[in-house]
């Protein structure tokens, strides 16, 4: 995955989206770790984090495909 991330550094749009996803992930993780967070909210947080991971992976894969096509 690191090789894919290096290719993304040239794509500012995608990089900005990845930073936003990472920031949201961190915020959710901190909320999850708070002992005052309800069990129901923790379940919602886990679902949202899963969605963020899928969105991140899709962006990375899409960007790598575009980068590879541009090199050909």
C-alpha cells in the first residue's frame, strides 16, 4: 500500500480527500475511546469508520489506475 500512497502525492485533489478522511477517522476514534460514549454510538462509529476505510481504499485504487494509465 505504501507504493500506492507515493503515487498519490502527485494528485492534490485525491490527497485532500484522503486527509479529510484521515481527520474524520481520528476524530471518530477519539470519540470511540471516550468512556462516556454510549455503546450505541460506538457501534455507529465503527460502521462509519468501516465506510471511511472503504472510501479511502477506493480513492487509492482509483488513483493508482489513473496514474498507471497516464504512464502508458
